[in-house]
C-alpha cells in the first residue's frame, strides 16, 4: 500500500515588491514555502514596449513577504526587433563592484550605420569606463531603479555620442553576483 501524502490547502499570498508598482500574489500552502523562491516579472507593459524581465527573490519577514531584485534582462525578441540591416552592434560583459556587492553588466549598443572595428572598440571602452565609475558609487537597488527608468542608458549614450551616435543604447543584462551583507 502506498503512503498517502497529507494534502494542505493552498492559497494566495501577497508579496511586496518595492521596485515595481505591480501587485504580486503567489500560490502556495504557506508563506514559509515561498521563502527564497525566485519569481520573474515582465515589465514590458509598464515600460511602454521595452521588454525587460525582472527577477526577484522572495524573503519572509516576520509576518509579511517582500522581494528584492536579483537580476534584470532585456529579452532577445526586443533586441532582434531593434537591429536592422546596415547597422552594427557592440556588446560587452564584465563584472564590477557596486557599493554593496559585485554585479555583472552587459551593455548593448546599436550604431546607426556600419562602422569600423576601431570605432566599435572605442564605443565598448567608453561604455565600460562609464559604467564602472557609475556603478562603484551606487547601491544595487539604486542601480536597478536607474536602469528601469533609463537614466544610466541615457547618460551613457550622451558620452558615446562624442565618438559615434547610437541608434540604441541599453543594458542587456544586470545581475547581482555577490552581495556584501
């Protein structure tokens, strides 16, 4: 005879996400079951078409569930839609240190026309230098907010414009690798 599992009644639990204004409810049998779970939120509608996917880790405080961001990623479909013929793209990937941890940043830029390798390397170099200096003075929560509100991308685009004007300047991936707590 097989052992029967005890069936527990599941219900929805409200999760607070301070970084987004979305109301989040997760389905589980207890709040303890949700502690440490990772959830993904699609920010496309709130960002008017820019397809960002936000990953959040659920944490259980005394009697409420909160979430903290662990990663932000631009969907591939959005990038494919933005690249057109007769343009070049420049991308990079590096780990840098913020005020409260180490983060992986992958900037992604699209030029207006085809450009030489030297120009692409200069764009990559300026973007990396700008991001490393900018990230070093801020916490990861501030950085998530700045990326979602397009503040970092706008400033980076203005710096790179001196070398070559861009059609698109985005942060493709932003992830927390290690937190200092």
